[in-house]
């Protein structure tokens, strides 16, 4: 099994190293045809506008959308989460192209600029239930987005409170035409919808590999379902036809 990591810019090396720590091969993906050789894909954190321009230059968006539509597991971290979102606010002038598929609204750089990056303990009961360990995770938020709303089919895996005056000031400074999150006292920072996983923080920058193990489990589950479907189809094709012999009455 090989998991691809989109390698235009950002923390793709860190993701590959994190996969290696749990015994999984990670490969760099820069061309559409390389997606044919991987069973899942990680879209890493980085500068989302730059990543989008490079992906567009290499004609990756059609292949990425097809990969998602095929039901292949895809995990977006930070900028990668923005890529996967159906709706994004707070973008630079002209916006950026999105892959889509994840029914959520994301606010780019919700928590502020580079100097306002931070670490925080987040509660992750579903992650602990699947992968063991403590029910909290040390999230690294670097110019991080936040998820403001999700669709009915999206499972919320983690939230973080919005408490500081700094964050309140950031919310008040948002464009009035955008989705207004002023009434929120917390925002969503991790979600799952079918084959898609999104985190606003950077698990690859920590020593805790549980999010990578969680994603590998998603990839393995997808492989088992595919194999099961193939076996079932094969069973049907291998069934011997029933031959009805004529009955001759005396």
C-alpha cells in the first residue's frame, strides 16, 4: 500500500515521515497520472493560494476531483482542508480553485496571521476510540482555517473554543458580506465525511501519529470494501448455469 502526498508546497515531507513512523509508504504526487498508483491521498498544509496555482499549472484539479468522486480516501490538513471544502471565505483577491467534496464552509486564516499561530489541547473522543491513547490531542495551528458550518452528512471530530479578545477582534474585522461567525463560541477543526477527512491543524508536526493511523485505517477499510465488491462480482460470474433437463412422461 502506498499513500500519496500532494507535493507542490508545504509540509509534504513531514507527512511522509509520519507515515514512515507507522510503517506505511508515502510517495510524492505532482502529476495527475501518479494518482493511479496510490490508494489514498494527503493534501498537506502550506500556502493555499500558492498550492492552488501550482495545482492548476500542472492540471491537477480534474484528476483530484475525479479521485474524490471515485471514493478514494483523501485527507486535507490546514490548506488541504481548504482545498477539500465546498465553500471557502477569507480568500485573497480573485479567490482560488477548490477540489470540493467536503460539505462544509471554511474560513481561510480564521485564527490570524503567522505570528498568531498557536498550540492547543483539543478533545478527540472518536480518535481515541479508534486508535487508543488519551482523549485529547495537541493541535498545532499555523495560520489555520476554521470550519464554520457543516452539512448533515459530516461528522464533527473536534472543536475548539473561541475565547480570546484577539479572536473576537479578528471576527469583527471580517468582511460583512461573508458568513458571520460572531455568534460562535467555538469552531470546528476536524471533520469526516465518507472518504474525506479534514483537519485545520497539523498532526504531522507532532510525535502523536494517531491521525495518520486513523487515515490509514480509512484507506484499509476502503480497500477491503473494494476487494469485497470484486469478490462478490466474481462469485456471480463463476456460478455454473443451471441446466434444466426435459422431463419425458411415460
